[in-house]
């Protein structure tokens, strides 16, 4: 990811801090927002599969990809909201994942 992504996560954290504050309830909501976005990704995948016979096929794979990207970005903002560096956090996870591949 380039700096544009990390900068945007920081700017969104700053915007949310200004609008909503940073008390524990607000931080809780930012973390729960990740679950909301994940639910939207799951709903879109169900729509791709046409799993709900009442609705049929309602989404595309591109819709799912967009929802998954929402999950990622929302998580980056939540990480920043906790005072951590999202880039550093992601790099640590990547290094850990790479260690398992060997």
C-alpha cells in the first residue's frame, strides 16, 4: 500500500476524533464498525451465490471485493484510533504470515 492509504486512515481518524471524540464508547464503536462492514461483505457473498431463494442473485464479485476493502480500511482507521501505527501493525502481521509459509 502506498502512503495515500495510510494518510487517508490518519485523516479519517482525525475527522472522527473531531466529530465524535475519543472516549472508550467511541473507540468501541469504531471497532464494532469492522464487524458491521464484515457483515456487509458476507451479505454480498450470499448475494453472489444466490443463496437466499427469495432474493436470488443480488450481488457481483466486484461488490464483495468492495465490501472487503471497506473492512480493511475500517480496520486501519480503528488501529489508528487506538494510537497505533496502522502501517506498522500490518507489516507485523505480514511478517508473521510470511514466517508460516517457510
